[in-house]
C-alpha cells in the first residue's frame, strides 16, 4: 500500500486489513486514526498518511478517541524485514530505547546513532526517540485505564524521565490530562494494583486460528514454567517470565467464535490476557514478547493469499485461515529447549531455575538464566550454548542479524541444521525458514515457516 489513492480507498471502505500498516490524519480536525475508523470519511484533500503513529504525533496530530489507533496490531513488515529498520523496530518494541537509550539501540544494530536516526526518519517519518515516546504514551494509557496505580508511579513505569514529560506527552497525544484519561474508564474496570493483574486485549489482524497455536504450546509446555489448562476452545496458557526489571506471570485465553472470524472490513479480533508484574515498568516488554509468542502482528491476508495459490497448500489454507507461526517468549530459553528437549528442560528448571517469591499454582520457577546454566552445566553442547549466550558471543535478541545468529549457532557443537532452523523460526521470528531436507519450494516464499505449520497441522489431525 504505497499509493496514496489506494490508501484513501482503504480508509473510505474502512478496511481493517490495513490497521497498523499505516495511519491517516485529518488536517481540519487535527486527529489521526486507523484505516477502519468508523467516523465519517474525510475529504481526500484533507487527509495525510503516515507510516507510524509516532510520525503522526510528530506532525501535531492527536489520537482519535473513537478508534484508538494506538491499540492496533503492529505492522507485519517489522517481523519479516531483516534490514536495520526492521531490526530497530523490533528492538524499540522490546523497550531498548527506554532502558539503554538511542546509543544502546545503535550499538545493538552495529550502526552509529546518527545513522539509525537518519534511516528511521527517512523511512518512517520519526526517529527512535519519537517512536519510543509513542510507545510510552500507549503504555501509560493502559496503566491509567486498567490499574489503580498513582499517576506519578505510572509516569515512571511507562518509561518517562519526569512527571512533566509524562503530562506533556499525554496531553499532546490524547488531548487530555492523565487524570481525565483515567476518569473516562469506570473505577470498576480498574484493578487495585498491577500485582492483581493487568487485563489486556491483545489485538490481531484478520482471522486467528487459535487452536493450532494452543495445541503447540500445550505439547511443548515445560512444567514449573508453563501450563495449559481448560477444555478445547477455552484453554488458558500461563507462564512465568524473566523481565528487565522484575518477573511476571502471564495468562492468555484461547478465543474462538465471532471475534476471530474477521472479514475484509472487520477489525479483526483479540486474545484476552492478564499480566501479573512485580514491576510495572516491564509492561511494554511483556506485551511485545507475548505478541511475538502468539504471532499477533502477522498479516494473515498476505500469507493466505500467497500460500492459497499452491495446489498442495490451498485446501489446508482454506481449512485453517489465519494459521499463525508462534514465536518464543524468551529466545534464549527456546534455544536451550531446542537443544535439550522438553524432559531435560524440566530437569534443568527443577535443578537451577529460580523459585518464584510467590508461586502460582503449578507455576513455581523461572527458566534458568544462561549464566546460571553455564556455571552449573559447563560441559558438552549445553555448556557451549549457554556459555556463548552468557558472554554475548551469541545474541538472540529481537534486533539481531538473523544470518549472523544462524552462523554462530551452527558453529556450536551439538546443534544440527534442523535445530538451528527451528531456533531461527521460533526464537528469531523469521517467517521464511525452510529446514534442511524439507520439501519446501521457493514459490512459498516469503512465508515458508507458515507453510510448514500448515503441513504439520494437517498431519496432526
């Protein structure tokens, strides 16, 4: 969608397939919206288009209170792209700018801060600080409207450096004060504290085939760290998370029925989630890791359109529209699990995992950190893998160059090409991975990971 007239047609038809792919702003009102906004369609000469919400905010537009453009799924482009802009967007989503600044982002990308600023601004209309600021504003709105935390605590939990900066940003983005933004939601809809759980709706684009995702998570669940409970169609996935500032327990519900059956103009659906965080500053990071795990920013229309033209895959795509390719909540953890398998992973959890201060049912531990495993299990392939992760010789963060990570993984003992392909697909979120020896033609590019999930789902019926 690069042609502005085509974009305007998407706005005129309120086509939700493009929510999050671009935003439009109306010069006469000073408001920016998602393409599916139900408001009266503005005249074409009053409309401007932006690649990101941050770019619209930087041009002086405020978020629409009706369609809430900050709550849309992220662009699928950032999952697929391997260039510096795609890698930067994944890192910003994970909160790197808030924790390490633009310098930390640039170091991870292997570029200077000036180069990163220039490339992001040229393509997206906003630099890393503006992009992180838009994300902080969204986090602040969520905390204001779902928790009873004091406003001052929310300011710093959202990543703002000062209360004044927080107030100014909320006014600029939402045209209201933090107190007024909170008052717009009834107190009954807010929990007392984040420790009671922050309720969220994790939006997705188009149809979402939840059953296959929950089936996979249930098969792989490592005791003590994960569990899947409940009857088919109404299952709940729960797990522990190690986060930058503390720990968390997350729960995501399997959702079936009408919200998952999106049409070309339906705003898609969502998965209900609840996050229990020891430190609310981890909200943004936790949400982004859940989005990667459940592949919520995918573009199912593009995937199904391409794979649906293949005679072998067409009936599978028709049977499971919106099939996702799950990622990993913790890439380093997934790499260890891919190497040792589920049974040994559970032993490692019991032996070396940190016990939660407040266990919750069967969730009792965090998965052991690489540094802990490197000290406790220094020998063999596991020792080599965790040592590389612990000393930084191997990086699996969202902004890593996937080819570099694959080369580093293949250089380690005990990891064959099939295991490395699985790590690339799941831990690194690559949508176009073909394991060695698999019958995966190039005509399935750039969605070969999804094609393989279709084949596996069909085999498991």
